[in-house]
C-alpha cells in the first residue's frame, strides 16, 4: 500500500470508530485528503486541536474563508464547534482530512469537490 492508502485507511477507521459513522462518501473524503497535499503525512499538521483557539481560527480562515470563499460569521464558528463535538473531546486523533470532510458535509460544500 502507498502512504496515501495508509492515510485513507486511518481516516475511514476514524469515521467508523471515533465518529461512529457507518456510511460516508469515500470519494469525497479522498478528494478532501488529496486537497490537503503533503500535510497529511506530517504528524502535527495532519491533526486538528479543538482545544486551541488559534488552530480553530486557522481552520476557519484558511480552509473555509480562503479556500472556499465563505463569508466570516457565526455559522462558521458553529460548524467548527459542531465538528469538534462530533469527533469527541477524548479523541486525540482528530485527523485534519476527516475534520475538513465533516465541515464540507455540514456546510454543504460537496459541489466544490
């Protein structure tokens, strides 16, 4: 298996086990992961810390506002908070690809992929 396939196996496992999703769009998850480039292979960059406000602001500004062109607002903060809750506070492996996938679903951005 390639490094990307290994990463995708972790992400699908995270969705099934930590997030408790029995069904999800593997094609969309793959596109989101590929859009993150080599950062998915870096230990720190491949994860999101919901306890760090700077990290949540980075997700909002770089992914939602810059990449997807969304207007800043409470709805973005609410979506990030909802994904943090869905992934669970005890889950130390909040993979960025899974986090972004859940944001894409929550905000209806599937058409941009």
